[in-house]
DNA sequence: GTCTATACTCGGATAGAC
DNA sequence: GTCTATCCGAGTATAGAC
């Protein structure tokens, strides 16, 4: 794919850096971390690290992008659902994908901090991460709408609210819960969303397995 | 209440500053504003402004506190509900209070930005605003639980989820929606929460008036 | 009580050696 | 490609005059 050794090396190194940064932040947290701190953690000098990225903002945006990419393969909803089905557990795509990611998030506090922080900073349209969030939100909105729409057709969730609005609700509640959880780690993000989904099941139907 | 002229003056001036700061931020927005900017807007020098507050963080925390105070009197749920009732509109306390504030928020973008920004910064327990959020969240949680619990007894909302969890959901969805709305002002915060509440009405019951 | 002026810190960016 | 060194801006905090 890459034509030249040097170019390929650059890209490979970039990926390696992102990979490590991801691990470090996940494990050690991000409290408004500076490029210097991250550079240390990754084993480069500040200048060395910025050699691979345009700016601090671009660097952090790329970290989030990488995170999404990894979550996507690790929690591919269809795969998870299939796995759980063979398990005897009955699940829908929302619980299998979205809620699983949320559950996983409580294992990686630093990434949640980074995400939430950047989300508010990027509200400014001129912020380098603005486009990232626009695209991410749109994609998530679409896949959630699809999954929820399907559930409505199957009758596993109420149709008293349209799938688009419900997708927005689910996404927002997850974002809000993450901030809440940062303040008080005892809140159960995945459990709360699950409880909401359960409450939205059409009367009579039940997805709970107790 | 105040013993001494100077002390009373100090407190009064502080209030006046907060009042003005609130207006300015509401109208002109807060994009990570510095103390200097705010001082200019309020008609004081940076040092003059900090004369009244311990630090930047304390200043901004007090602004949010003041905001809550004003919202509390402007949107006192019982009053709003009573007003709407005399209007012929039937409402519950959640829609009358909480959702009204949310609707109002779209008029004051700067305050939403400030709130969201501080919310993520204050996740750090050593941040001066940490206690503010802890208390605020707890209070809101309590009043929402009470209101939702009452609605469950009246049968205007489902009891397939406990009031405490539902309160957390409502609060989180509002917080999440605010960030979403900052990115894309076309999202309808109040409308979305209302749609959720409608969807959670027990089957058969209806609060919608169309 | 409010201002001007300044000190100090942090952190991102950049130049240039190796 | 990576480092050291440096620069520079932003922004809070504080000293001291008025």
C-alpha cells in the first residue's frame, strides 16, 4: 500500500504512537494532559512527538479516532450478538454493541475524560476536532436509528417515539452518564442505559432474563 | 443582616458583579473566557475583579451558583405548573420545572458552555467546583426522583423503572443533549426530553395534547 | 476598592544540532 | 527522525500606587 519505506515507516510509527498513547491514557488517566506528559509516557520528547502531528489538538483527535476504530472491531454488534446468542443469551444490536462499549468505558477512565473534554472544546466550529465529532455523531446516530428501528419492527421496543429521536436520546444519555460517572464512579453507566431500554420495551414484552 | 457598611457593600458588589457576568456570558457566550475578558465586559480590571473572588475557578463556580438561584425562582415548578393549569394546559412538575429550564437554556448558550466546561473540569476532586456539582447533582436527583415518583403513583409515567434510576436518566440525557446542542444548535433539547417522557407514559395514558 | 504594572508559570511551537 | 534548547504567548496571580 505504501510506496516508500520512509513514508510507510512514518505511518507505522504514527500508529504505534497512537496505540501506546491510547494504552497510557486508558490506564493512567488524562487530566488535561499536556503534550509533554504524553510524550514522556510514550517514550519520546515533546518535539519528537509533535513531529508526527500538526498540533496538540490534532494529536488528541487522532487518539480518539484510533479508539473508535478499536472499539469498532472489538464490539462489532453483529459479532457480539451472535456470540451471546450461541451463549443462550438473547440480545439486540443496541445492547450488544452500544451498551457493551459503554460497559467497557468504565475500564478506561482516561479515555472517557479525554472524550468528554474534547467534546466540549470542539463545540467551537473552528476547533480541529469539530469535524470529528460531527461525523462521529452522525454515524452513531445512523447506526443507532437503524438498530432501534429494527427493534421497533420486531416489537422489542416501543414505537411511541420515533427511532431517530430515540437514537438521540440514547446517545445523549450515554454522554451525560459519562460525565456523571467521572464525578461519581459508583454510577452504573451500562446498567442505567439498560434499565431505560427495559422500561421502553412495549408493555407485556420483556427482555430481562431473571 | 450585614453588620458593617463595608462588608455589606462588598457582598452587594459581589452580587452585582455576578449578575452582570451572568448577563454578559448569557448574551455573548463563553468560549473558554479568561478573567481579563470577563473583567472588561463587567467594567473592571482583571485585578479589580479578582479582588472579589479567590481565583478564576471560584469566580466561575459562583456564576453557576447564581444562575441556579435565578432559575430556581424563575422556574419554580409548582408555580409554573399552577400557571399552566390556570391556562388549561395540564402539566406535571418535571415538564413544568426541569424541561422549562432546558428550554430556556437554548436562549443562553454561553451559560450552557460554561456549565459543560466546568462539569468536565470539576471531575477532578481537587477542583474548586467539584463540591458544587456534587451538591447540585444530589439536589436535582432528589427533586427529580420525588417528582417522578409522584407521577408513577398518579399513573402518568411508567413504573417499570425505579424513580431514582429514571431521575438519573433524565438528568443525564439533559446534560448530554446540551453538549450535542452546542455542536449542532438544531437539536431540540426540550422537545427531545419531552418525547422521551411521552414514550415512557404507561400504555393507554397520554399527556400529549394534540 | 480599584487600578497599573509586573512577576511567574505553563505549555505549545519551532530552530537547529546530531 | 529525534533530541535539546529556546522562544513566545496566554493567562492567573500579586504588589503596590492612588
